[in-house]
C-alpha cells in the first residue's frame, strides 16, 4: 500500500477489528434475566453483572429473547396445568371400556360367569360401597360354610 501515488489519501483514522469478541457474554447462554444500566447522557448500556458496555441492539435483543423464553415456559406450564386438570384417573376404565366397544364387535363380559353382556341389557346401576359390602358379606358367609 506504500506504492500508492502521493496524491492518494490514506484513510487510517478508522480500522475495523473483526476478530474481537463481545465484551459481555453474560446472557448469551444463561437463562437468567438480563440486567442493564442505561446511561442516557452518554448513550451507553452497561451490564450489571460484569460491568461491561453492551451494544444497545444486543441489550434489546437479549431482553426480547429472554421474554420469548419466559413466554414459552409459561405456555408449557399452562399446557401441563390444563392436562393435569383434565386428567381424571377414575375415568380410565370408562375410557378403556368405550374404546373397546366403539367398533361394535366387542361387548363386555360378566366377571363372574364370563357370559357376554349386550349394551341394551345394561340398564341398572348400583352403589359401589353397597356392592363391596355385599361381596364382603358373601365372602364371609362362604368361609363359614
């Protein structure tokens, strides 16, 4: 570059340093809330954790990215809460029963005699506690015999 003619002016007042790393990397990989100090008179943004000057665009980007992560976390937690709220373990047998008879090829069978029960024949209901007490009583009478 020294072999340029004398009437060509060199611009050496500005130099681009492309290999330099960013000063502050506190929030690039951490899932912590970014904390910055904004100096309005000098138009600078400073990281509260390491004290380095942060580019204003990077500061806004870090805040927005962290906000997106928080929003995704909240949405995931909301989905889990809805799923837990809709989970009713006492309906598992009813769901399985409905899934098996849906096609019309399967019908329930009596657990005692093994005969099939047509859905039209299922018209009566009994109290669960009363049935458990009846079975307990019946089992006790069978043991006495």
